[in-house]
C-alpha cells in the first residue's frame, strides 16, 4: 500500500527537520499534504476543507504543557486524516449471530470471488466454520474458480454446476451449509460489465437478497475507482441497503485514498481492505492504524501514541486502577480495563498512572501479545456472563454447563472461555503482587526499615 498517500512520510520528515519558523513549516507541510491527497484521488473540495481545518487548528490550538507546537501539529494532522477516512470507530468483524450469511455484490472484476475466499480464510483462522456458495451463474468458470479456492482455504463449498438460477442456488446453498454446521456462509454473486449490465446485476442482486435475506450485504469495490467508488456504492445502496464495504486492490493503485475517503463521506462502513492477490491479504480497516502507517510507523508512531495518551481522562483511569488495587479484581473491572486497553495499550500502562507504581511494575508482556481478535472474543465472552458469574468467575470453572452456555452465547469455544479465566487469574495474581510491592514502597517512603 505504499503508493497511497505517497510522499506524506517524507513530507513529515522534512517538517520535523525544518528550521523555518513554525507557521512556515506548517504551511509547507500542508501544501505537500494537499498534493499527496489529490494524487491519491481524494476529492479536491474535501482536500481544501481538510487543509483549512488543519491550518486553523494549527494556529489556534494551544498544546498542553510539555508538548511543543511542532509535535502537537502532528497530532492534528493525524486526527484529521483519521476523520477523513471514517473516524475512530473500528469495524465489528466477528458476527454475533450464527449462522451468519454474507452476500458479496459488486461490479465485474471488483474482486468478489477472491474476497469471498479471503473472508473464508480469515474466519476459518478464527476458529469458525465457513461455507462458500457459488451463485455466479453468469461467468463461465465461476463455479470452478470458487470451488478451487474453497479447497485451498479448506472450507465448505456449495455449488450446482450448470444450474442457471442464482436465487435457487443461494437458497439451497445457505440451507445445506447451515445444516452442515457453518457459522459463516458467504455467497459469491455475479458481476456485470458497464452501465446496462449494472442494471441487470442490480436486479439479480435484489432478487437474491429478497429470497435469501442475508444478514449482511457486502459491497466489494475496487480501490482504483478512486473517488468514483462512492457513486457506485450509492447506486447499489439504493437497490439494497449495503451493510458494509470491502475495498480491494489497495496494493495496486495510488487512488485508494480517494476510494476510502469518498466511501467514508457517504457514511458507509468500510469493513475490510484487500491488499493483494493472496488469500491472506485482507485486513479489517482501522483508520487509526492505517493513518499511523501512512505517516510512518517508526518515525511518528511513538510520538502520536504519546500525544494521544494525553487525551485520555487520566483521572478516571487512575480511579479505576486504584479501585482494582483496593478491591481486587472482578470480571466487570477486567471488562472495563480490556475495553480501555483496546484504546490505549497494555494494562501496565494504565497501572503506571497510579502514583508511585511505575518503577515497580512488571512488564506486562503477556498482555501485549494478545491480539485484537482475542480481545474481541473475550469481550463477548464477558458479555455472555450472568451478573453472578461476573462477580464470581470461579463458578464457571466449577460448573461445566456454565462454561458451555457462555461459549455458545458468545459464539466462542469453551477453550476460549478457559483461556480468559486463566488470564483473569493471572492478572489477579499480578495485582496482588503489585499491592504487596506498593505497601513495601509506602514503608520505605515513610523511612521505615524493611528488614
Ligand atoms: N492486487 C490485487 N488483486 C486483487 C485483489 N483482489 C482481487 N484481485 C484480483 O482481481 C482480479 C478479479 O478478481 P475476482 O475475485 O475474480 O473478481 P470478481 O469480482 O469475482 O469478478 P467477476 O466474478 O468476474 O465479477 C483477479 O485477478 C484477482 O486476483 C487485491 O486485493 N489485490
Ligand atoms: Mg467472481
């Protein structure tokens, strides 16, 4: 994806090393930002609005104590770019309902079939049983293409070679795959060329949608459409409300920035982006990560992190951390923490906000290793617990039926539930340890002797 918003990293480097006065460096950076966005096919009006907002903020905002205006400016740029690409919110990619039926739609060659396989692979890796339905009866070879891909992924497949009725195939496919225990069913539909073809395609899409009533209609868009992507998304959306959007081929075009921003403008949700031809080249679209990457990981990420953490309501966090230390851990607190952690990083960071703790804290390496998917699963597990279980998680381990109920309710496995309980116990132990160290520290502070 190096081509998208190219030049921004360098522009930022120049900004940092510039010896010109602040106002002038800002001016220079904004010029390059505009050039870079327009090269990525972001709508010119959007670019002008964005740059005047950045400039205004850069001149008016007063950074908090200890932060230079130069650094603060980077935070402003970061925030405005995130807003341009859809805001802070992150897509929910793990469905709550099983089986969950997704129907992929899009014009010819947009990447539907490839994306269907990528999604199957993505969800399979997350321990879900996935099935693909070959409902493209239009393009010769579509059946074989999807069948082959499903073998590669190792997921269920439903197709009827030679059958011409996509509605019938979809209905029978969903039924059959559901009976085989699929958690996620993905319907690959046909594409058509050009404007006339599009009307036909939309008709077919409506028919399938009407008959199958999928849980989510997913529009697949080619990033090289640039800002034109939103027009197509709008036309499709008029026919059948689009639940989410996947932008493909982000790797192959400079225009992806235009596609992303144009789609974000319409308020539609971009769920995934495709970043290559291989089946593992797909990722949930997270504007924040995306922008950090664009601005240069190593160079500015640390800075942005640091500045971003200034935004957090420190007092609230401090209170929570103190509460954990005083009352000990329960699931509700852990839940609160985990949600916060998704925003700001590992638990150790939160705990470091407790005065006097930072130096004594063990490195929370374990937690840092936990991926976001696991976090998502754990959050839904905690969501499925009863009030009693939240207060006394020990109950879950004692009664296997509780564990099963929670696993089913949260769409996870009993292994996941067990894993969370182990993590919970570990955190609890760590807190106890910290508490002990804290009282030792207090003694020291008071000038007491330890031994
Ligand atoms: N570089 C790159 N190529 C992609 C990506 N996604 C799909 N492609 C390629 O785009 C081409 C078309 O992909 P398909 O998945 O067949 O597209 P489709 O929408 O199913 O096409 P029709 O069924 O004909 O409508 C293939 O050559 C894919 O390898 C991507 O994220 N990056
Ligand atoms: Mg196809």
